[in-house]
C-alpha cells in the first residue's frame, strides 16, 4: 500500500513499511514537517512523545489542524515529571523515555488493533538516547521499523544532529531507507 507524503523535496508517495529519519538542528522547528506527515492520507496514527507531554502534543495537533480523532499518543514524560496520569483509549503513558519495553508494547498494540493506513511519529530518538543506552535505543528503533514493515505502516523518527557525534548519526542513518534533512534556516532536503 502506498502512502501520500506531504514533505517538500520528497517523493509524492512512499510504500508501506518505510521508516523516515528526520534529521534536524537541536533548535529546529520540526512541528510543520511532523504534522504534515500525520495529516495526509491516514486512518490512524500514533505519536510517541519523549520530548513533550500528551497535553502539548494535543495542542500541536490542534494548532496545525490535524484530525485528533485519528490520534493515539504515547506520553513518556508526565509520570516521570510527577504528574499522576491514567491511560485512556487514545492516550497512553509509560514511566519514562527509557521504558523501552513499555514503548514497544504500546506501539505493537497500536499496530495490531488498528486498520487501514497507519503512521507513527517518534519525537525523538535524541531524547530517548539521553535517558537510555544508545545501543538499546537502536534495538528499539529496529524493532519498530520491523513492525512498520510487517503491518504495512510508515514512520517518521526525529533525530537532532547537533547533539550526537558523527559516528552516532551514521549508525542511525544506516537503519533508514529515507532521510529528510532540515537545516537551521528551515530548508528541507530529502534522500529516498
């Protein structure tokens, strides 16, 4: 199954199973790319947020007119910050960004329990690697990429290039079929 892609300088469509690495500067404004990715040609999507709380994700979706009825959110920060949270049908919580097993379990459940065209946004690998061992994070990313392939879904994975050294960036680059690179001035280049 093909998915429309609304990212400048990228192909108009991508096949199911595609994982896209979004490289961006640490101060880069990725919301536009992220929400354009989630808006187009989607029946259900999951936002795995290791950088902002579910409330902030909802505000972003609302601001960019993304249909929240299609959204599930995995908040990895609220509990760690001391907010008591109870999961609902469309908002899930794990204890912290290094609860990789919990993140994987909720991602797998989302893909198994939803139908149609599904997208996943993971924002961000960088925050996850700040909390957890980078090798374990790479294993988790590979597991999610395998699930995208198995379930004919697509994903966008954020990585802040200014925070990781060149070797670390190269290791993540090697895992993805497609790379979208956002520079400090907001210019987008893509390699598919």
